[in-house]
C-alpha cells in the first residue's frame, strides 16, 4: 500500500439535492474493482460526519467517521487513520486485520494525547469522540473494521432454493451485515459491557426507554471520549499543567462525569471482518447511523439493487430523509427548508458510500473516466454548509427508487 504516500488528490463533489444547501454528493467514480458513489446530508450546526475514499489500481480504502460531542474527533480520524494504515501495511508486508487494528490503536493514542495536552484550556475536548468504520479491499480480500454504530452492509446475489438461474443479473440481492453495532441498545452489547464490569451494577442504565453506558452514551466503542477512558488521568481537574486554577476543567468533571471511574468504560478495539470476495458479492453500503436510524439493511440494499448506479448514494440519503419526514408527518420539502442545527430534530448527519464490486479486472467503465492509471481520492467536505454556490450542480439524481 505504498501508493498512499504519493496520494495528494482531493476531489470534491457537487450538491446533489435540488433546493437543499445541506446535501453534497459524488454521483459516480471508479475504484480498482468497480465504481463508488458518495453522499452527505448535514443536520448538525457543525457537520460531525466525515468521509473519505482512496483508490489505487490495486487497492481501495473507505472511511466513514461519525463524531459526537463535536466534530473534532471525526476530523482527526479523517486526517490520520489512512496514513497510519499505510504506514503499518508497509512495515508488515501488506494489509491485514492486525495492521488495521494497530492503526486504530495508534489513532486513538494520538487523539487522546492531543486531548491530554489541550484539555486545561479546552476541557470540552474530553467529551468529544467518533465512531469509526473502515472498509479496505486488497488482493481480492475485503476488510471491514468498526467502532460504534456506523454500519457496513453487503448486497449479495442469491438464488432462491430450487430456482437456480445462470443469469446473475436476475438473481435476488440479499442483505448481509458485515459489521457489528457497538451500541448498548443491543442486548448482546449490554451483556458484553456488564461482563467487563461485574462490580458495577449501574454500568448500563435505561432512562426514558434508552439504554446508555453510565446513563451518558449509547456506543461502547469509539475513538476519543477521553472522559470515559482516561478519567483517572484527569482527576486533578481543578489545576492545569502549570498548577493554576482551572475552574472550567472542574466544572467539566463535575457535570459531565461526576462519578469515579476505576477503569475505562469504553474501548477503541475494533471489530474486524475479513471476507474473501465472491462472484455474487454485488456492492457494500458503508454509512453512519444517520442512515440506519431510518432504513433497515434490507430496505437500503433493495434501493441500491433497483436503482441506476449514478447518484445511488444520494438516493439512499433522500430515502432516509423521506422516512424521517414521514415519521414527523411532514413533507420532504419541509425538511429541505430547515437550517442546520434545527434540522437535527428531524434526522442526524447522514453519510453514505456505496462501493460496487465488479468482476472486470483492470477494465474501466467509459462513463466514469476511471482511475486505473493512477491514484485518486474523494474527501467529503468538512462542512457541507460552507460550500459555495459554484460547488453545486443543476442535475438532480436524487429521486429515490422506492418500489
């Protein structure tokens, strides 16, 4: 994966939703074994989702990072994780699950180190974190690594029993989840957390029907969230590094996490799935939980399998927004008119990358202007709202296919 050292290309896409200044997409581009589509919808005052795709003739990396408490952790991961994956892959003779796990750990340590230096003057950074979802393809193997509740779902062609069909295009496409949600809404995750803290009967609490660790946070794994991982290091919150009073830090400790933590209550160790790609594997949807809060795995796979490739990520975003509008008994156009910050009342930030898996070797689709000859990449905008009017396109590929 030495190609990442040379990669300096940053390709921004265009606004994909007519009349909505908080959406952005790249309708279709090429990667080593197919095409991909990216879309983002901003809901928060500052976009807390970040995303990137890097491609070479032989490798593809996808990253979706869903921040909480602020955008800083997701932006940090966006800036560092891929470089660390490349560094460790070079040192270890190629990509592997262990390389990815090591890169996650190094990213965590770097971010917590930055927080340790900055928290006396910026105590809020102690409560900033990010879910982290990475997909990597190299030499016919797909790796999916995950912290938190972003999700990767495979669309796989399957033939119904007794109905073998040689034409794969007519086969049913089924959903297969490739990642595990680290969210205590899941009973198995609650059990896992409880087993790690047998002496703490309040490690997971239910408040108003929502399960949270210590009554604070739903995800059990992340990058960051120093106050739930390194709190013993910050016990002397009333003093900063120079020994002077730090009332902001004291307030942070008292009101954000006012109880003693004998050990970390969150982890940065990812779940990793390794899969040898098979002929029936059609595409993978990588998305933040803003999508999965609105659409099931099966619904999302169905939309992709029935839609044209171009603009398909935005079709998923639009379908999620339509569902959010339906739940509030309003029209989509009403959501599209709501400004950032206030829009969070209707849906979260949504980030989607759809990665198609084609069995076509080094050939490129003429319609995509492929990148087989070199290195390419797509970085979603740090903040969609900051895009100027010239960054938007007139074509609207976003009408969902919802049959």
